C-alpha cells in the first residue's frame, strides 16, 4: 500500500495544470510566425478569422482565410492565436507517457518474490495509462495567444 501511495504521489505534479500566462504579448512576437502556420485573428468586434499566416508588418497582419487573402490593420486586431494540437493528440501522448512511467515505476517498486516486478509493471502501467490519459484530456488544446491588444 505504501508503494502505491508513493507512486501516485509521483504522478501528482504531472496532473496539476501549470499556470503562468504572460500578460499581453507584444506585436513583435508575431514576427516569429512562419508562412502557412495556422492562426486565428480576432478583431475588435470579436469576429474570428481562421487561416494560414502570410506576413506581418508594423501596420497589419496578412493571412489566407477561406482561399482569400485578408489584411487586418493592427488597430483592428484584438487577439492573434496560434492554432495548436488537438485534445485527442494530448490524450494519446498522455496515455503513452503514463503507461511507460507507470510500468517503469511498478517494475522498480515491486520487488516482492511472490508478486514479481512483471506484475508490478503491468498493474502500475495500467494505473499510469489512466492517469496519463486523464491529464492529457484536461490539457488545453486549440489556441495559444501570441498577441492581445492592450485594453482601451
């Protein structure tokens, strides 16, 4: 039982979502984007444009949205998001990491002659898979804010 509690405590830091969002990233951060990256531009009226990034200047940002090239002036931009991986991808990664970590921890933790490290690896691998999948499911997916206009 003691080993089970210690192993579950080892997974706890993984299961706690980490905060630390930066406040209002500067416009210059948009210069890190590469052409054809999937982005979302939200204007001051909170209308959203999803498309592929083309370029950015001090005055505007350009993207291809629905096969049309669109230019949005900087003063009209409320927020720019980088579109990232899906929640399903996060779950799969969590399942894999959880299974590997659980199996490793179980194989090392259970050195009993009766049970054996193989059974420990399987049992803790299953537990790790469940924990990893759950953590992957709660991770945010979709957008990472690259720029947000200052409040007016």
